[in-house]
């Protein structure tokens, strides 16, 4: 469930082939994520069905972002947990295998706690922000696409002596932008974990020009924010927290229309990368252009590394299913696939630490991370 990404078919294949051929299990595919579970749309998976899909992008089962406990139905969001659990029992499912990111881990744990069903998850996301695992499948492919895009942007930037701002996916974690930026040789890398100083970025670009370098590549995560925006967000969140602590005489929170979101966080309509490019053009007097990679990073065939990872995770999942080891996520730890209790990862997000070796390496090759020139 959740967003599509390279490697989903490879992971499905890994689980199904090992379960079928090694352990003689019956495998049922559920269409379109948790929505397909609620609507009872399934397909029997045999060896023929899952053959030839290792290198295919996307997922032949389909996916969706719908949650069992908040499912859009007839213009309303309803709790369909009971229906999902009933369908699992009708299908005589011993364990529900969920492939997804942070939201999927939480939804799987919800089904386990609310309905008493057995679940097992695999970490999937191009953002690489699933807690409890060294890496997630889909990340390597997306990082490679990002690095190649930055490589290609160098030629235009060099030819026209421009600043090119390349927006990379990643709302809350900067792994993808950081990895692609370093691999592609970006001159500036801006990630959500490090609020940037616009003037510091501009000064870095000006210093490059003064040293004879007449172009620059800025890799920016879609969730990157300036120091001013970070302070405003922190203030708004504290105000929201303060308001939530106010309770009426009956002990209930006093609410006003719209106070469920901090003021000012959803007012920006212009794409962040476009605004950044315009500001840098003004401050450096250098022509700037914007490229947004968007969903291009999610598409296409998975890399060899992701195919190998998916096969490792999928076959380990089948091994755990055969052993009756449920309610865990199959994580990557030091190049090994190991089970981690789902309760220890659900609801958590893995972000880039300030002292991470990738950040240290980027700074050492004179990459500006936005916090100082």
C-alpha cells in the first residue's frame, strides 16, 4: 500500500515464489492495497503469475493510500477495520503481508491490535525514512535516477552559465536528495533536516562565480525550509500545543474552526523550488531555472541493488511465515534481513542525523548544506 515505487513486483515475487516453492503455501494477492481488502478483491498467486515480473516497475496488484480505519466511502471517511478483518477470516488468511512505508507499518499494526490478525511487513519507500531498517527497497533506484538527472543538468547549466534548481522528492526526510546530490555533484544540497539561510546559499554561489565557476546546481528536497520558516513553524506548533491544553469545564479541548492546523503553514501556493530559484536569481544576478523530478523517481525498472534487496527481504518473509513469526517488519541490518517487532517501528520516522557521514562528506567536498556559506 501507499505510493508505488520500483521493486514492488520484485518483492511480491520474492515472497510468493519462496512461499509456494519452498514451503508449499497458498498465496493470495490483494488488489489495490487496503481498499482491495475492504472490498474483497483478490487474485490467486501461483508460480506462473509471479514469473517474469522481477524487473518490472510499479505493482501488478495495484496500490492505494487508503487506510482501513479512515476509508473514503460514499463521500465520507468510515472505519472499515471490522470489514477488513472479516474478509481476512473468510479468506482463511494466516498472515497478511504488507509492503509499504511508514503509514503502512502503522496501518498493519492497527489491524493486528484492533482485529487480532497476524501481519508481517516489508519496508518500501524511495524516501528511505522507515524506522528500524538500514534501507528500504525503492530507495537505491530513485537515488540513481536523481543522480543521473543532476548529471544531465550539468551540461545545460555549464553551457548557459546558469543556476539550476533541481527539486527532489522527500517531504520530511532528506536521504534521497542528499544521496542523489552527492552522487551527482550538486554544489548546494538543501534537506528538511537542515533549515537553510538564503543569504548563505547565495553567498556560496557568488563565491563559486568569483572563483571562475560560472554555473551551479542546487539539489533541494521538496520539504526543505528556510530558517525563518522553521522558526515560524515552531512558533505555530507551540501555539497549537498551548491551545490544545486549554480545556473547558468538562475537560474537553476548546476548538475553533481550523485550529487543527498551525496558522500560516499552508498558505504558500507557489512551488518552493520556483520561489527559491527566483530569490537566488535576484541575490546573485545569475539566470536561474527549475527542474522538478517528481514522480519520475518512482517509475521504471528497479536497479540491480533493489532487485537483490527485494529478493532477500521477500524470501526472508516467507521463512518467517513458515516459522509462525508474525507481527514483525523484515528489516535490513548490516546487509542481513532480520525481523523487528512492528511495535518498535510503527509511527516512527528515520531522518538524516546532523552528524551523518554523508553530510560530513558533502561538506568536505565544498558542498553547501544551506546553513552557512
